[in-house]
C-alpha cells in the first residue's frame, strides 16, 4: 500500500484518480515509466522548485518494502 495519490482535476470539475493509497509503488512507477524500460528503474523522482527557491523532491521507490520519501532542500521531512 502506497503513501501517495496521483489524480487529475478535470475541466468539468471532477477528479480522475490515477494512483490511490490502495495501489502499490510498482503501479506508480509503471504509470510513469511503462513496462518495457530495461534495466528497470529503482525509483521515480519528482522535483519542484518553489517560488521562494526551495527544492522539493519526492522519491517513489519501485520496491514494495520501501516508502515514498519527501525532502526539502535535501532535508527529509
């Protein structure tokens, strides 16, 4: 079970879920990378630079025994 969700707010006002907390991290990595990437990815990393210049990173493992991690300017939160 993942500790992330991915959804898309639609113009019509509804929300389309892609990944829920009931899905695995492998399903999240598969959504981003597909299933034909070789060698397989260890994780997916998403980074965002905030308006104040801070760097936020989300690391989603391709591993059922790990959890997704968030850092801000390199410090785990």
